[in-house]
């Protein structure tokens, strides 16, 4: 039996993947950061793990991913006030309170800061 003649050399696959990743229309592949990142504060980490993370670490959800600074940049440009308002009242696919019904404004801001990598104070 002969080996298939048109299999891609691994190095070529990497080049193709890199080209794909550079294309604006290609969906952003999940970064390891988005999937494993956790707030260092334990109580915040619990909230994040049971709410925000379900969507903000899941590329299929259409939410700006945790640690994806490009995705967060235009959202941050709206200002902390608007982001907090959208987190509490909902915004398109973003459910009101991000499924954390007992979260305080302070916790929402801390979670947004964590996900976007931007400090508000
Ligand atoms: C059920 C899925 C889901 C959960 C859970 C969720 N989000 Fe979101 N979030 C989204 C989606 C989808 C968007 C993008 C909405 C859009 O831009 O159309 C979003 C967008 C946002 C935005 C940006 C809003 C803007 O104005 O651009 C903030 C801030 C945010 N989420 C905060 C949070 C926080 C904080 C939590 C956890 C307490 C959370 N989200 C939990 C799905 C979710």
C-alpha cells in the first residue's frame, strides 16, 4: 500500500493556518487564555465560573472572549457606564445580569475588567 501523495507537509499546514488566522473574516480561534483564565479573587472566580464564563469563554456564543483585547476594544470605547448598563439590563445575546442575579455593580465592573483586561478605577 502506498502513502497518499497529496498529504500536506506539517510546516505547510502551519503556514496555511497562519494565513487563515490573519484573515479578518475567519472566526477567531479560541485562545487558551479565554478557556483557562480565572479571576484571582476566589469569590469573583466562583461567579465567573458559573455565569460569564459559559458564554465569554465559548466562541460559539458570540460574546467577546475573555482576554481577547481586540474584541473588547470597541466595547470599552463605550465607557464603563454603558458596559455596566448592558451587563445589568442585557444587550442582544447578552442576558440581563449575565445570569448572576445576586451580583453587585461592583462585581459586574470587576468581572468586566477581568474579561476585557482593562481596569476602571
Ligand atoms: C448566556 C450567555 C452570556 C452570559 C452568561 C454572559 N454574557 Fe456577556 N455577552 C454575551 C453576548 C452574546 C455578548 C455580545 C452581545 C452583542 O454585542 O451583541 C455579551 C456582551 C457582554 C458585554 C459587552 C456589552 C457591550 O456593550 O458591548 C459585557 C460588558 C458583558 N457581556 C458582561 C458579562 C458579565 C459581567 C457576565 C457574567 C456576570 C456575562 N456577560 C455573562 C453573552 C453572555
